[in-house]
C-alpha cells in the first residue's frame, strides 16, 4: 500500500481529551475518530488491526470446535422480559421504540437471544454439546465512557454460548474456553491472567476474568507473582479431552490470582511475601458457567431417556475492540505504538529517503512486490516529505519493521532494516532484508 493513496490522518499534537497512552496513540495514529462519547468510527489503520484481532479470535474459537454465527444488534424487549432481565439491567441498556411503539433495545449481550434460537431449533440431547459464538457490536450506555475504545459505549465483542446436557459437560466447555482464550491472547503478544472473579447474583466458583496487567487498568488485582511465569506456548491440545483441558485449567488457576471483588486477605497472606503482588489490570475477557438460569426461565429443554431437562449453559466474552487499547498499553514507547507481529496492520514500512530518485523509487516498488510475494504487506511511504517526518510517522504507527531506502545505500547495493522494538538497524541487500522478515 502506498501511503500517498492511503488514508492515515496522523495528528501532530497530543489530543487533550486523551488521558492514557493507548487512547492518545490511537487518535494520533489516525486509527479512530470519535463520533459521540464512547462511540467511534474505525479509520483504515484501526480497522485493519481490529480485523486482525477478530481473525485470531475466530481461528482459535474454530480450533476449539465452536461454531460461528451472527445475531442482530437490535433485539425485542420481550425476550428480556421473559428472562426477567429487562427491568434488572438498568440504565446501561439502550432502550428504543420502533414506529409501532414496540420496545426494542440495542443488545448489550446475547444470552436471551441465543437461548431463543436454541429453543426454536434444538429439542434432543443428541444435538448436544453445542457452542455457538459471534463477534458483534454491543451497546452499553456506560455511565463514564472513557479511555477511548477501552470503555466505549458501542464496542466489539466476541460472545460465545455453550449448551450441554450435564453440569460436567458444561464445565468441560468452560475449560475449553479457558484454554482457547490463553492461546488467543498469547497470539496477540499479550499475557492475560485468568483471575477468579465474582459470580454476581448467580454466585458459584465458575467464572474467571482475563486480565492484562497495566497501570491504567480499571480493576485492582492481587496475585502470586508465580502466575506471570506461566505461558501456554504452542503446545498441542486435544479440545475433546476432558483431562487435558482440566489440566490446563488447574495449571493456570491454582495459584492465587483474584480481582478485588473476590480478594481474600487471609488466603493472600499465605503466599510467600516476596511473591505477593497488588497491581492494576485491564479486563479483556470473561468466562462464566451459569447452569440452567436462562434455560429454565426461557424453556430451553432437551428430550432425554428420562424426560425433558433444561440445558446447562455458560457464556464467554472477549473484548475485541478493548484489546486494541490493552495491546497498546502493553506495547509502546515514547515515540508510539510497537505492534506485536500477530496483530500489526502492516508487517513492514518502506521509507523512501529521496522520492523522485529513479533508483530509489524502483527499489521501493520492487521491495513492496517482493514482500507481497512472500505474503507480507508493506506500507510504502512514497510522499515527498523529509526523512525525519517519515520516520516519526512509522514510529508512531508502530510497524514492527522498517526498510529505509536511499540513493547512497543503493550505490552499495544495500538498504537499512530497522526493528521498531529494539531500534537496531542493519544494512542488507534488499533480498536479504525480505528474507529476514519471512
Ligand atoms: P467491565 O467490568 O470492564 O465493565 P464487564 O465485566 O461488564 O466489563 P463482560 O460482560 O464480561 O464485561 O463482557 C465481556 C468483555 O467485553 C469484557 O471482558 C471486556 O473485555 C469487554 N467490554 C465490556 N464492556 C466494555 C466496554 N464498555 N467497552 C469495551 N469493551 C468492553
Ligand atoms: Mg461492565
Ligand atoms: Mg467486569
Ligand atoms: Mg466481565
């Protein structure tokens, strides 16, 4: 992609409304534009990262055996009246009337709607287990939308729902989600720690939030520093294996890690003192087993040899749009964003030091083609601008690699390859530079 033909409205000044670094850089790098409090348009660069993140979420959900679909954003209020949540949900729910004066709402979550779909089409235990999920826009009329996409009112969420015959099966689905989430966040270059969370009015031990440690996080967390040594890595996992998924759950949730809602000072004090940590975290996901709460109130039942029984359910969310903020909070320096390879909008930037120089222009064009041929997308800064400005833009938008091309280097047959993260540069032939990025 040539920058001259792209749409990258970079801001030179720090926007005064942005209080935290991720919000600041997302605005400055021309990734988002606010249209109303907590509501954003996704400009091309932001949209690209959003789609990368969504892509990883889909791949890992499908790998776990979960089935993608898409539900409407608008929902009839009647479904929520059935479950009893229409009145309980309060002011976070955006309530709308249509022209026939019918009560509608913009979905803040989809337990009711998915349960309605399930009960309309599934009636036999033979159709279980089943896990359906979507990545879809949600609306919650947050009292204090802030920090850009971190706490939006309109936000993009993956929400998945499992339907199982027994509690044991549903807990396997819970564990499967835990494993798939560990993989998902690691692929985005994030450490997200599963922490025991509050089950709310339903109670129970079966909910974990995934938290990315960051000073700007809104949750207070308490943990044993040994949890930060755990990584899932690229180990093989059989998602059908109850033992394997249970094993991962135990490995990642036995050590103390809790949010303030479930924090237990006495238990915390049993950890050796030098490993006790109090910090702040960003909630990037949550998994929840809630049994038959919705299936009973809404009549989602299956026929078994012993008669009709309500199904056991859980719901599992990932904050897809919030993840952009979380990733930037965890990956940046004073000059801008530093994208992890898994989510970067372009793999490499190409900076032409002398636009209009025949040799430099030709070298940049052939580099872009050579990168494309090996499946790497480059952003080629072909503007007639000073080198300093081009470097600053590349640093701000955070592509992991930059190739700098100029007439002087080309005379010696070399270009310069620079790592955004380490800042280290080396001179290489164009072919060797491409080979290094593959
Ligand atoms: P929070 O505690 O931050 O308000 P939540 O617990 O209400 O989040 P969930 O219902 O668990 O949110 O939704 C699943 C995920 O969606 C959350 O883990 C979070 O990553 C994301 N999310 C929730 N609310 C927002 C929001 N207002 N803006 C962006 N992402 C959000
Ligand atoms: Mg909330
Ligand atoms: Mg929460
Ligand atoms: Mg939550």
